[in-house]
């Protein structure tokens, strides 16, 4: 193939970004592939739905970040049920992610990765969605507190923009920054 003057990773980026669905076909070694990890990061960043297909090996070959997703098992699909489900899924329109409303600051140029902190905020946001304890209203709130200048708004923005939050909240998310009131 003739070079177009871009790197292989850029070729992957461009190809993945143009798709409505990302089909991940599993097999041994998949979880250790830096290229697959890169592709999954792009799909998560762009909110591209991931469709996982078990083809060779077992669930242990599915990368941890998508292991909890539904899988189409084509290893022993004698009835053709999973195959038909896969075709039907890919023929349908992908789910839309809910919009983020509110004043959203742009991502700072000097952003330090805080994936553990962002994951903790996301877990707090999704706790009622993933593990509901009681029937509640359709509105819930998660607070991020701390001293001035440590990146609370950036952290909340990263969580609000996350596709992990967008998928289970199709009605949308609202970011609202408020200055804390002193107690007493």
C-alpha cells in the first residue's frame, strides 16, 4: 500500500473515527495488543458503540474495559441466533449519547491524566443507574469538593464528557459549578 505520509496509528485513528460501530472480534493475545488498546481509547473518546464478538478462545481474551459489555458468541452458534443478533445490531442506528448542557470549560492544554479520579467521579454519577437501591427521581447529583485551584471543575468536566457516562444517561447531563457556602 502506498504511503499517504501518515503514521500507522494515525491511519487507525482516521479509520475508527469514521465508523458508526466498532466491532471487536476476540482471540488470544487481544488483551495485550497496544493497537487494540489504542482503538478502544478512540471509541471511548468518540462515543462509538463497541460490539464484541467472541470468535476464538473465551471471555478471558476480552479486554477488561469491555468485558462487562454484551458479547455475541459466534464460537458455537449452531442456531444462528447470535449471528442474526449481530447483523440486526449493525444494521440498526447506533444509540445516541445524551448531550451535555451547562457552561463546559474546554480541556486545558496542560491536562494531567487523572484517570483514577475521573473514574471515581463517574462511579459516583452512575451508582444510582448501575446499582439502584430504591426508586428515586430522574434527577441525581454528584458533588466534587476541595480547595480552590486543584482542578475540581476540570475533573467534573472530564467525567461529564465521558462516553461511559453518556451511554446510560441518554437524556443528557448538566454541569453546574457553584461556589461553596460556608457552614454556620
